[in-house]
C-alpha cells in the first residue's frame, strides 16, 4: 500500500508537499520498536481462612497483629511471553489465635518484544507488578470485607525500590531471576 504525500504548512499559510516514509521503512521501525503489553490478568491461586469465626468477628482478642508479605515471580513461557505473579499473604492473629489468613497469587501474561536484555528484567520485576498491584489490592480488600472484617487496604509498593534493593543484594547473592 503506497502512502500519499501529506500537505504541510510553511508557517505562512501556504501548503507544501512532504513525502511520508515508505511503507517498508515504517513497518521495519514498528517491528524493531520495543513493545510491552498485558495479554491477560487472572487470579491464579486464592485462599481465605477465618478459623475462629464467628468469635473472631465479635472480638479479635488481645494484641492483634497483622503480617503482610508480597513477592514477585516471573516465568518465561517463550521468547516474548512472560507470566508475572504477585504473591500476597496477609495473616492477622492475636493472643486468641488466627483472626484470618489470606493468600492470593494474582498474575498476568505479558508480551515483551524487542526489549534489550539489560532492560527486560527491570520491566518484568518493576513495571509488570506495578500494573498488577491495584488489582491484587482490590482482591485482598474485597475478600477481607466479604469475610466480615474491615477491608485490608494494602499500602502502595515501590517495586522500583524493591528491585534496586534486590539488585544491591545481588552483589552478595543472586539477582531476581526469570524462571
């Protein structure tokens, strides 16, 4: 398909003809451009337990505590397709026992094309989790509310800082890896 010449203004209101790039050059630029996108998002694993309900709903007990952990896992499916999973565990307990325990793996399939190797790992461990996190946060909030408790709103996470911290530790240990 041939591109037509597009009229352009010379700043004085007069038009002049400019040639658009040939289709081959434009197509090659599009093919070589780095691309990153979400193919699908889903709940991969999910568990909610409130073993002491309904007593824990009436009174959580003395010294209630909440422990929250979030981890990122990346799995390569082929040269361009990656599965990124956010694993969250929130455990509320008191002297009386477990109030509730939530475990969720919220994942997404991402296509990463033409991204140089030195940028691919940060994209998968920072950008992808940043995209997924609001959805994970909503799932955790909804299930704790639906379980009869105050909604647990996970604090925002700076995945860039976590990646940098992990990279700094990599000088001692292994860096985040793509399985």
